[in-house]
């Protein structure tokens, strides 16, 4: 299989992101290579025309932006999230009985069954005592380390009848025999290079991203929700032409658990960043926001090949059918007629197809970053995503062409200028 460089870059990003911290670390390296300057939130900012900047909060959220050569007209924003449903390792996590197991808790609304009987490992960040202070370091125990074993059908005859998983019993990973006691802590401290004072560690699936199908146009991987949008928005942001607005790339943490963290969309991170940009440029923030726009990019449900009945009959996105505009009358998604029209026109200008998604009327759907961030930064917003199957599984599936569509659309978006008219807005 001969894959193009864009596909290989996406696969590499996915494979090298066993945790949200590793994903953000990769993007930090990429931005530095592109000449971006990292800013510290606890230091003064001196921003100059033509400058490119970014900041990282908590190792898991990132905001990048560029200052145009001339006075900016507003902000062009996008928001995606770095976290995914998984299992988080508890403090004092070893459970020793007949075997050595690991105590974990669910992070986010996950599909549990796919996690069983698969090789797993551990990655994330640890806090290490250096003698001079506490330092955060990335850790990835890059080996087949753990497994959550199923109970044989002979002992659990209800396994295929809608079994109700008990997260305190059924999903505790097996580490080894009783002789394995203490070895995981040793492995973590060896990988970290010091004594651990704390950690944010997660299980991850060892299977790599793969392109597959007779047409070789499907991609499966851990974390497509929402790393596929993270990558597409980042590539569009970096490849955009200069424009009259301030392009802003927002990558938040904690979306899968409600966004209520210091690094989440419900925090002051974005509002504070935009306020400091305006102050550094001696501009009025409210005036800039009045001429701004946001694309909230978080993956969407494709119509399922075996269960088309779960989809709305006339708004059922297909894999490789294009970017999805997401609608909800209760504002769980923030797309309205105006923001949808602007986004459709933008995509049409670069030959990117657009699909629509509504939840079936009797099914309750989820929500995403757009309506949460509006509590702090109130600008017209289009909620979009890429269609995928098996959302919140440990191994998800999406269309490869849709990733390329997103890169292309976001490059056009970040190259545009939003103009407010008496009747609404236009992107020029």
C-alpha cells in the first residue's frame, strides 16, 4: 500500500499519541519547528505584527495564534479536544491476590467491551522529585504490558445478551502473577528517571493506526475522536495564507468529562488568551469579538452499516462523504442557519463536500466544545466534525478522504477574513 505523505503524517501523529500529553507534545515540537514562539501565561507578552505564538496549559491544552501584518479585524477560531475515553490509573493502584492487577477508573463515556482481550500499555505524565523541585515528564511504557481478560462463555452465559459491565470488577487489567507486585512502580520510575510524586496515567491500546478496505480509503485508530480533528485543524492553521484576522487554534482538554477543568473549554483559557492578545496590541476585545467566528470541530456519527435505523433518515452522514455540520434545536450544537451558510460557502469555494447531522428525534445525543466555549467567548459558531463509526470505542473508524477535506477546508477558513454586514456576515 502506497500512502501519500498526508496520510502517513496523520498515522504517525495518531501512533505517537498514546495519551493526550503526548499529542500536545508532538504539536509543540511541530510549532517550534515552524518558528512559533512559546509564551508563558505567568509572564508579560510582547506581540509583534507578523509574529507566531502558542501557549500550553497543563501539558494537555494548547492555543496557537498569529498576528497579521496590519491591524486585525477580528479572530478566526477553531476548537478541538485532545482527550479521549479511556481508563485512568488510580493512585496506589496495585491489587494483589491470586494475581497482580491494576485499579483503574473510567474516563469519559466509553464502550467497554472492545477493551477486553487486547494488549494494553500505560502512558501519560508523571511528576518527579528532582531534588530541586517537582518536574512533569512524559512516560510511555511502550510494551504489551496489560490485558483485561474476558470471562469464558461457559461461566458467563449472559455475555452475549447485553451484559452489564461492573467497572469495579470486570475491567481491572491483569499485570501478572503475585511476583509482579511492585514491578510496575519500578518500571514507571525507571522510565521517568526519578521518584514519582504523582501521575496522570492512562491505558492505551497497542494496535497502531491502519488504512484498510478494498478501496484503501478507511482509517482505524485509537483516539480518532478527536485527534482526527485536532490534526486537520492544525494542518489547516499552519498551511493557511496570511489574512486580515488573527487565526487562533484552540485544543482543549477534558471535553469527554464535561470540560470543567483548568484546561477545558469551560475554563477561562480562551477568554484570557484573547484578552491578552487584544491588550498587547492596544485593541478593544469586544470590538474584535464582534467580528469573529469559531469552528468547533469534534467528530460526528456516520450512518452505521448494520444499524441505519439509529440515524436521522435525511441527515445521515457517510464515511468519505465530506465534513459534517452538526445541528441541534436545544443548542447542544451551536450551528445555526447563518453559521452553516458561511461554512458551506467556504467549503464550496475549495470543492469540499459538506454533510448534515441531526440526532434521530427520539435519541439523546452528546454535546461538544462550541456551546461550552460560548459561555466565555460569544461569537457565531459552526459545529462540525468528521463522520466516524464506533465513537468512544478504543479503536474507531473514519474515512481517510474526510481528513484531507478538513485540512483543505480549514486552510481556506484560516485564510479568510470575516466581514460583518447589516444583514449578517460574510467570509471573504
